[in-house]
């Protein structure tokens, strides 16, 4: 396709992963962030494949630019000039938009649509709402009113349709592929050029080795967007992905599978990674996500270590059987928690666990009690807290929405750190206070000293543990954000404020920004100093390598009768009775 002068045409494709707004209404953005965006890498890989295949014709070049708004400013004025100089020929893709990012995504879309630029939005909010609600709920009509196309489902094999329609000026209102999820074998691989990956601490990127989950957790959106049927990449796909990134100067990866232990190709993938690490000498560093039963899979943890896994995120969620059963997370067996955590410890792999506050049985008193039990009896390194949030796209949200139950109208607050509905036993103030207090309780000076002692005794990389302790003890307390959306040096731009809030005068903005930066960094320096002092004391202990406490003690047969984990948590008595019945029946069958 040639323009009127006979020159090749250029189609501008701008991919944006929106951030969301802080309490002051400014976009949350950092000089460097901690977590890479897998959605951005996946869509960039798909878009690059489309560009290479010339899906818009042999005479149209697709020029792709990427913005992760958590670490890169989206200069709307500059982008509009680029589109203007290109005759408006192109598309803005708002990628991987979660519910808390949807208001920011709408504000970005509004700026581009007012200039006549085509915009498409995809991600868990749009897909979840179209999957579980009536197709118009939870502000989806805002897209229709602005002429923003909505994309539901996964983009492999489908994104070229969107590009062709945008090039023809004929974007559809909705592209819904939720009932036709693609296989992953041989599909374009997630990838980001190094200049984008450099915006992430540790030069870490991400990929998904599989999608979908067979479990039915009622608070989860993944099962209703990516489906309950698991789909996987092959070992060769993963090899090719790693080699391409290694050639790009990147060798650290966050494998974003919601549960890598349920990937039926886990061993083939680990074997491929082991080969790359041990034979091709690629110094892989991996973070994976698993469930609480993966230690029962023969050789899983041992091969994880050989493949280069240094950190594992575990969906612990809660230590009360009643809460887990109510959320349909019956696969979590708290009687297995210590065995599982100690198995990871035996390999010197750092454990990070998610813990949800606000299940129906929770009270401020039980939450504080359970955190104390975890500190004493579970060898978890990093615990991260979340408020139980009825995310659009989850079964919890669907039930509340159908009943007309109270739900926060402001989607910006659905960031898993704020209360968005009512609780049967806690007021909103109590729930919010115990969430904020949980961070201070777990990351007390005393417990951080214990975590460092355990780290030395189990051979963890202490420098990495100290960095994580610093981040997780300061993000919420100082910056007011969850550690997973934190970074180094908070940035603000005066004009990047939520629609409806005034643009502050320059003098007031810079005075507030300067004072806020100084105040927060002074607090963080204080935390860093405290951690340095704690480590100095721990490192001077001659018995540090032989340290032992209840959490590190091997699991014994009489543990049920001795640990608070097995005697004081809600619903544990019934859970233990059920477990004993199953064990007795199993023995009877084998006699």
C-alpha cells in the first residue's frame, strides 16, 4: 500500500500498559519498577510477529512502541504529534488493563479519541466483565461512548484482525474471543527489547509457560478469563524464548503462570531450562508461582533449583480451613504448609506467600493471632497481604453484583489494598486498619531479625533477602502502595492527574513533591539503617548457621497436638478429623 507520493506507508502501533492513580490523584510511576509486565511482553511479541508477516500488506511497515506507565511517562502531546505527522494512521492499544487501571485507561483513551486516533482496550477488566456480567456493567459503556474497541480473550492469532480493521478505519466495538481461547504451542513468544526491560529492577522480564487453571477459587478472575482448561508452551518454545532474551542481554525471568506446578509440561520445561543453564551456561534466574501441594510432585522442587529458580511465590491465602473452604480454595491443606515450605527451604530457595485478609470468618483479633502463628511456626520469608476484593470477573463479584450488594463504585480502588465491600464481622474502618497494621506486625524489627537468622541457617542469598525486606517493610508504610506495584524513586508529573481533579499551580506542586520526597526518603533511610544494624548483629553470631526455631524444625508425627497452627486456627479441628478419616480409609484400602 503506497501513499499519494508513492512512498511506503507506516502504521504506528503504540502499546500502553496503564498504571493507576494514587490517593493524591497522580499516576503511580517510578524511576524503576520491581515487576515486569507480562501482558506487554506477550502483546509486543504478537505484534512483532504481525509486523514481520506484513499483515497490513507488503508496502505497510508496522512501527511498534511500548510504554509501561508504571516506569515510563506516556507523553500524550508528543504521541499526538507523531500520529498527526503520520496522517493519523495507526492504533493505540491499552494492554492488560486490570480493574484498578481502568479509570486511568479511560483517561488515556479519551485524549487519543478526542484527536480521532483509534484505540483498543484489552485485559482482565474488559474480559472479566464480558465473561461474568451482562456486557454493559462496570463502566464498559464508557468505551462504547468514546468509540474505544474492546478486546476480550487472548490475542494470539486474532490481533491481526484488529490491526487490519484499524488500518481500514473500521474497528469493531467488541472483539470477543472468550469462547475460543487459542492453544499456545508454536505461538509468538513474549518478548521486549532490552531498552524497555531496563526500566525494571534487576533487568528482569517475564513470560507465561501456560494459561488457565483447573481450580475454582471464588475470588479469582483467571479461571473466568483464561479458562479452567490449561494450555501450555512446549519446552522448545521456552528454549527459543530464553535464547532470544539472552542474545538481548536478559537472563532473569518471572514465569507468570498462576500455578506452574499444574503445568503438565513442567518437567520438560525445567529440563530445557536446566540444559540452557548447565550446558549453554546461561545464568538463569527465575521466579515462579506455585500452589501449596507442588512439593508432592516427585523431583519438582529439586529440578526447580537446577533450572535456576531463586524465588517462589505461593498462594497461601489463609491458614484458616473455614476461610479456604468458603472461597472454594479447598486444594490448600494447612496440614501440608510446613512440609511444603521446608522442602523449598532445603533447596535454599526464597519463599514469598500471598495472604488475604477479609474472609468472612476474619476479625481483627483472629488476623493478628494468625500473623503471630505464621511468624512463629511457618518458615515463610516474605509475606504479602491483600484485602479480599470482589474483582469484576470473579464469582465473588458476580454474586454481589446480582444481589445488588454494596460495592465500591470507584474502580481505581480495586487494587487489593482497599476495602471495596462490606464484611459480616468488621467495619470498613476496622478492616482497613488491620490491613495496614498487618504489614507492621509481620515486618517488625524482631521478626526481620528472625527472618535473617533463618536465611543464614538455610543458605538463602542474604543480600536479596535484605532488599526484599526493605521493599516490603516500606512500600505500604511509607509510600502507601502495595510492594508489588512499588519501585525506586516515585515520580509525578503535574499534568498527569485524574480527570476531574484540578491541575495544581507549579509552585504548589513542586513544593509538595519536594517535601514529600524528602520526608519519605528520610523514613526509608531510617528503615535501611535499622536493617543494616539487624544484619550486623545477626552476622556476628557465631552460631548463625546452626540457628533453629519452631518454624525450621522438621515436621513430626505429633505436630497436630503441639502447634498453634494445628490447634487454634478457625475450622482446624474439623479439618484434622477429616484428614484422619481419609488417612484411615486409605490405610484400610491398602491392607
